[in-house]
């Protein structure tokens, strides 16, 4: 029997010595009476420097908050185990999350009562929990934004459709004049283009999200592209009844050197979005756009306006899907909230970067780069 008890004690000592958790036993005075191998490695001190030492002083030296002495006393009295969590700050500044299980020693007949502390590093678990909470929050936010997007999309589709159907019926009326008929034809054309643009944005969004959108480079005349963009911008400002806004175009590369390899359709799409936004949000002043050579291998495009500007705390959101949708239906300047997000994705696919500078009340400048490769 004695031999079996000795074997059991040896087995327990072996297990305790090899578990990765810190095992510390303290008496009523808070002094350490036992410490396992993991604790010795953690505190980086020999056992003779730890046994008999005050636990409170030891853990505070290691950057941990002192244990609640009333809790310790209660466990001694009630013999009910407790689990607490805390943080351990190393001298190098590393913070680790720890879990402390405080257990009353089971031997009731000992002359001196003890508590056993099992200290476990739960940093990885806490990090996993934080990631799960963050992912859940993002998923909930995404669901809300998508719901807002669908509600707004319904409005954005119905509005031009209603206009097309309504004006198509009106022009069949024999009582309208030729001038009215032409004006209604123009309304139908504008709303048709708006609807086509909306459908294209939705298709592009689908392709981008599924990684099926392919950049197709071909030889194109850079100066011709930006000249076409200026014509488009002039027409856009007339459509929005903003003829008072001035539009300036800057070009740097001579026509003979302006033939480059680029996906001209996607480049026009990016510039169209940026210019349309500039016109939409600029009540007065001017819009300046164009390009210059950033270096021998990079083209820098820019679109500047003197519009309403973007608050600092919102600038990080403008390139994200749906984030512009808050209260969209109550705004004068409606939109799907897809344009700038699509621009960012397209620029990145074209191996460039896009960014902005803005100040509320003074205007916004968008910049993006693409590789400069002569055709």
C-alpha cells in the first residue's frame, strides 16, 4: 500500500512538473510553498529564490495587477474555487492574457491551509475571441449595409424606369408641341443612360467580387481619352444645369508620345466616375483634371474640385462598398455608393493606387496612378 502511494505521488509530481500551466501553492500568509517547473521557467528564478517569497510581490514585479485579497480570504473560508482573468505586461512591453484558477487545497486535515493557483496563458484564445467578435460585428454591419443598398437600388432602378415609361407615353400624345417632344426624348435618353450605368455598376461589382473582371490592355491615345472625358464632363454639367462651373484639362505628354498600352474602357470608367462625382458635389467654382508623368514608368491622374469636400472621419469609407448609403434617399445627390469602390478595385487591377485629399467646404482632389507603357 505504501509502495502504491509512493508511486502515485511520483506520477503526480511528474505530471505537475511537465504541464505547461504555472502551478503555485500559497499559504495563509500568501507565501509560496510549492512551484512547478513551468513557473520556474516563467519567472526565470531558481526554486530557492521563489519558495517562501510573497506571491503578491512576485506577480506585481512581473507586471500583473495584485490579486484581490478579499477574494483570496473568501476562498480560504468558503473553500469554493474561483476563476479570474488578468493581463501580464512584460518589461519589453508585450501584453499577455492569463487565466488564474484559484483552488482550495483538498487536504482538510493539514496543520496549515493552502491555496493552489493554476495560471494559464490564454492570449491566443482571447485573440481568437476578439476576431470572432470583430467578424460578427462586420457581418452584421455588412448585412445592414446590403439591406440599405437593396432598398436604395430599388429606388435607383424605379426612378429612371418610371421616367422612361412616363415620358414614352406622353410623347404619343398628339397635343404636345415639337419642342416638348424633343425635350421629352432628351429626358428618356438621360434616364436610359442612367439605367445602363446602374446595370453596368452592378455587373462590374459582381465580376470584381468573384475575381472575374479582366483588364484588357491595348494601344490607345492618352490625349484623345482625356479630351473625350472633357466633352463628357461638359455634357454632364449641362445635364445637371451647372453651366456656371468651369472645367479645365491638363495634359503633359505630347500627342506623338501619347500612345500607350492601357485598358482604355476601364480608364474612361474611372475618370467618368470621378468627374461625375466632382460635378455632382460642386455647387460652384471649377473642376480641374488631367494627368502628368510621376516618373518614367508611372502616370498620375487627378480630378480636383471646389465642392463640398469630405469630412476627415469619412474619407476612409468612400472607397468601400455601400458606405455612402446612409440616408441616401434623403439627400439631394443620390447614388448607389458603388462608383468609388469600383474605381479603387479597377485601379488596383491596373497595378496602380488611388487616394484623396479633401477639406470640407473647400473641395476634394482624387489621385490615381497607372503604369506608363508606350504602345
